[in-house]
């Protein structure tokens, strides 16, 4: 089940994958670099028998098998396996302190910092050790810990990354995205709340809190780009949210076109919404080669550039001689947009109008999504007209921040606190940012 769950979550990370199981007495794990089906075969899966398991797909970060999660630690007082989604913003400080106290680190991950904090905690009960460790870390973490007898999960006090609970038969399952439940026939129960700690063992599920000062600040990019369209976050379906973003964009834009096309896959829903509201036909102007990974997710610019060439092809008969409205979910560095605009023009498009279903991204993300450094973010360093020129589009429109909030609709339930992190668009970070807060992909903790 963990294997199939990870299969549904492969879009969240393609650098490496691992599974750790417990048979009630001991933990064992298998991990490797690459995609799920490259790392696991039937024989390996057969060797991982047990009563509980956790798995993880790795997104960006430092290379090396030691950095692939779950991280597995054995000690005389018991073993534990840890998997984390998100990025701790004070990991460097904590690591330095721990090393001063004698800790030796084997990986570049901030998840290992958490493991040391748990192990060094003076408390006796496992849940108290975890609570104590979590009181020291800051940032974004949806986190799972498997021991021989129990599974402990926690969501950071801002609930920055999605995490939910499901049930299959009399067993519980936990996943970053609800799309993982469909494949294993599980039923979604609820999202894990910010600041919540949940223990699942033979006696069932025990719900607690480790932080009382919790405020919802779900990553907006999960809705815009990152999550799968068949997942729901906070009761909102991702496809519906994206379609609404496209509809709102169509209301805000002033552009004439003959066809609307979306950049596959994450922008298709927004393009459909745009076309519906604008009354312009939606067409498949770009197709994607299914067997190449996502460009955005690859860790280097060189790989990203190679990726996009292999990934997208224009449909000449659809775009030839037409004024094409190209809907995309975001512009980060601008290089991908420029290539796609060129590709459409080379295929005969008369005009290419780029419409982006999110606002200009002007600030880096410190919470685990690679949206580049300030210097590399095109919208942080150029005017709208300059960006339009750089990407060689005939016009360029971004969605407004207000329009984005309205389209996603979380704010309707959350009132004044909109319930979303929008820091990469607004610069208002939901947590404090430390001077040496590492960006996820450049993290090399000393
Ligand atoms: S800064 Fe942007 S990408 Fe990062 S968590 Fe906030 S909304 Fe998501």
C-alpha cells in the first residue's frame, strides 16, 4: 500500500524514494536514487513485510543516497525512521548547537536535526520526546516517525504543507495528498491540523497538540502548481481551484485570441477555466511527452533546460495562423516560458499572449519549494514590460493577489487570516526568517 501511495505522489519528488516497515519488533528499509519503479521491484517489496510502513519521495536537495528518506536510526533504546515534507528554517542553528554538544551528522538533511533532537531529549515517553523536539524547530514540516510499535505524525504550527489522514479497512493511512488514497482504496477522513500531533498504534489513533499557537498558512503553490488535480486540500479540489484561477484571470485580462491553450499538465485546468469564461475555444496546443519528469522539479538550471526540450511539443495544426492565449500557472525564471512562446511561434502561431494564473513571484520560498533565489526570480528584477520582452510574448498578464485568494476560496472559510502562505508573491512570510535560512536546494549545512 505504501508503494502504491508513493506511486500517486511521484509528482512531488523524483530524486529518490524510500520505504521503511516495522514488523512490530524491528524496522527495515530500502531506498535508492531515482523513481519509485527504478528503486523497487517485487522482490524488494516482498522483503518489506510488516504491520506498518512509511515512505517518501525526495524533491531536489543535495544528491546522495544518505539524504534519501525515510532516515532510519538504530540505537539500544530502539529504532526510529523519519520522513519529512517541508523545510526547517532554523536547521543550521540547531545543527551547530547539536554538534557543539557532540552530535555527529551523516546527512545534509534537516530531518536528521529533528532525529537528534528527539534522541537527545531527556523525556521518557516517545511522544514527549517528539513534542520537545518540535518545540525547538521552526519552519515547514509535515512529519512522520515510525518506531517498532507506533507511527507519530505532526503538522507544523502553520500547516504549510498538506497532510491528511485516511482509513482503509481498520488501518489508518496518512499522506501528503489525498490522491494517494484512491489507488489503495482508502477513505479520506480529514486534514491534519496545524500544531497537531497524532499517534497511531495497535490501540488506534490518539490525537494531541504540540503547539497551541497554530495559524493556517497552507502553501498557495500547492493549489497553483504542485499538487495533483485529483487531490483536495482543506476541502478544496485542486482542479477546481485551478479552473477558478483561470476563470478569474479571464475576468482580469484584456486580450483578444482565437484559441486558449494550457501548458501541460499543471496549467490545463486553469486554461479550461479561462476558455470557459472568455468564450474562446480551449484547444490542445501543446502536448507533453508522458515519460519525462517535471522541469521545475529538477535541481539544476541545465537539467531544467534539457528537460523542457524533451517534454513539450506544439500541435502545429492547432496554433498555425492563430492568436494563441497561452495559460501557464507561474513564471519563475522565465526560461521555460520563453522556450514555449518560441516553440508556439515556430509552429506558426500569429501571436502568443501569455496569461499567468498566479501573481508575479517576487520572493524566494524558505519552506521547501524551489522557487529560486531573489536574483534568479524574473519578476523580482524586471518590470512587466521587460518580462514580456524577455519571454518574447505579444502580451503578458498575471493574476492579481486578490483574484488568486478569491479563486482558491480558502479565505472564505478562514476569514481575516486567509489561511494561505503567499510569501513568494507578497513577501509576507508566516514565520520569522533567520538570516542564514537556507533555500531548500542550496542547503549544505556546515
Ligand atoms: S513562499 Fe510560496 S512556495 Fe513557499 S510555502 Fe509560501 S506560498 Fe508556498
